[in-house]
């Protein structure tokens, strides 16, 4: 059988290499036919597999790995933020930089139209705080301005934006969230925390042209990073979002495969359409869009940071009966404890989930809870790129040996707790190479480490961003490793050396991305 495409002169990151073996050498080839891997092995087979129409690609000694699978991200939100002023370093390092960036955007924006900025991190800014309404007024008094803090939990509005939202000096607690005031004058200072319903209602949606431009920019960023699969873990996804994603896919605006979580509040609406976890959208290419887990994030969907156990149990039971995998939002120990209780309750009732439950984030787990977490059968979906963001705050407070380690990756693996990696973009960069570096070094750009004892080997980190993420989506039989019969979702990376040290990783860069055996991006 002749191959459609043969990659040669490469190092294939095979399952043997994942497990610590030598794996394939530079004489390897990977042959692809009809979107799947036909052969992985010695170059001697090339003559038998190459036909007159076979495309040959010399990888020049680069490493070929399974395509990165981002197990936790928000691709549409990421696309929208590409249309915002980027406040992350190195673009913005202080409030002066922020004001200059907004002024520059204002100069090309019609007066009266909104100016939007994102990724503002007060921990990074020289002033160590968010701007105020009056500072944003200096950027533009004729545009409503909104600056969204990096976590998405806070925003800042200038005076014109506050007026558009109907927030004045008489404002009290409302569905706009916590409205902050200047500690000296008592005046509304423009900073709002919590659910921004009043703000969101006042802001016009992006235009169709802006949405398309954002999706195309995000698509390029994903492919440049070697991401071949995205798992959209937004808690608000409804059947309308499912159809919208299908339209984006059919128009070629978002080329990586997508597994889209259903919002827990919408599982009934999905079930009425005959949809459940694993359903594949009938339009477009097969396996390019499938329905993922039910995202159970009651702290976000209800606005109650401390949702009751009974509501969590009932929500999970409804999702189970509708045929959905669980994806519990677990940002803290309280929700970890309750999520474990829910799984124990269902298991005791003979309702053990059909697919492995997911705990999204799970940034901490006391050592005495690790065995219970392992016994639950749940898989942890972590975001290692968040570690550098946490480093400044961790080092600013005195050490506390009673507190569990942040993102205890090594402990999870030692206790045989399945683990997958994602980015949480747009909260941080979508680039998996940055997440891998964080998992291996546990440090930020200034060398400050967070729980260095929880660092893991590079080969393990790479496995968690590929095969581990496939397991999180229940897709491990089709993707996540380089083996014959699997989807030819591959990434070619040069400069990685033998992938043994963090220094190898620092030299690595993505040079080619393939989805279904097609080269979708090349440097």
C-alpha cells in the first residue's frame, strides 16, 4: 500500500520513548495514509511504501511528537481577546504603558466605540495594582474603556464606560458585582469584581468581521503552537454554542479538532437533540467536532462560591442520566471535597460514571487526600502554565508547611492519579511548550520556584499534554501516541535535542503541524 505522505530523517517520540526507552532513531520514518499513521519504523521500509504520488518531507533530524491536545481552554474567548489591547508583558509593564497602548488604539477607533483591553495583571505591573477610572480617562475621555484583569474576575471601567453601564455614585451591591470605591474620597473608582452582568449587558458584541478575524488569529496561534486538538471547557456552552462551533469548523476558521463541553445547565437541552458525551457533529470532516463532558461549575454558573453539596449531587446525577461525562470545576479544597463526595454517592448507588470523571484545575490536594482521590477514579486536568503566575504571590508570603503544595504533579503520578495538561487560554498563553517548561522547572522568568519537589520529567510532561489529554476526552484509542492505525495528528519540533532536560526544551520550536495527515501549518 502506497502512503500519501512520508516523514523521514526524524526522531519519533513513540510509546517506548515515553516509558523511558530509546525509541526510534534518526533513521525512522512515519508513513501516513488516509489521515492515519500507516507505519512507524526503520527507513528501509520507505521504498516499499512510497509510490509515484507520495509526498516526502525531510524532517532534518527533528523530533516528531503526537499533536498537542489542550485539555482545558476557552478557544472562542481566546479568539475574542485577540481583538483586545494586550496588556500582558512585554507589551505592558506599568500603568504608563497601559495608557499609551489604549491611546494608540483610540487613535484608530471611532469616538463612542468601546476600547477593550485584556490580560492586565497587577502582580506584573510596576505599580502592583489595577488602574482607576481616572487613569483610564487619561487614555481616552471620548471612548468607553474596559480593562479586564488576567483572571477575568475583575475589570476596570473609565467614566464614560461606567455611565454606559448605568453605574454612578449612588450604586450599591447589584448584579454588576462588587463596585469598589476610592478609600479616600469614597467615589466609585471603576474597579468591579465578580459577575459583571450589568457591564456585559451594556457592551455591544463584537461585529461578525471582528469575530472572524479573532478566530483566524486564534487558529494561527494554536497551529503555530502545535495544538491539534482543543477541549473547550466553558461552563456556559449550550446547543447554540455547539452549532456555532460547527459553523466555525465548516468555514475553516478553527482547524484543530474540538471537543466541546456542555454546560451542566444545558445537558437536558442537548439530550433532547439526542446528544451526549461522544456525539460527533454530522457536518464537516469526521471526528473534527465532538461533544465532551458536562462542565459542572456551580460556583461560576450560580455565582455562589460555596455551592451546597445537595445541588452538586443533583447536578451530577442529571448529567449522568443524560449520558454525560463529568468535568467538575475544582478551584479549591472545598469543591474538591464535595466533588469527591458526589462521586462516592453515585458509586454507592451503583451509578459509577460510564466515562472517567474529570477534576478541572485541582491546584492543591492535601497528602492525606491523595489515596481518596486515586480511589475515586477521577482524572485531574491541570494547567502548568499557571505556575509562573503564582510564583510572585507564593514568595511574597512566609512559608507555611501546613499548606499543601500547589499543583502537586509528582504526587499525583506517584499515587497513580491520571493527569492531563491544558492551558486555560486566554488566562495564559496557549503555547504547550511554555506549559511543559513550567511543569519541568516549576519556576517563573525570575527563577522563583513553586514547590520544586513536585517537578516532573520532561518525557512525563510531554505525555500528559498528548496521551494524557486524549484520556481526559475518552479518545485515547484513536490519538495521543505515534502508532500505526492512529490519527496522524503530529507536530515536528526542531532544536529539542534528546528531550531529556529543560535546556532541550528551551531550544525547541514547532516547525510543522499536521492534522489528519495534512500539513496545516509550517514555518
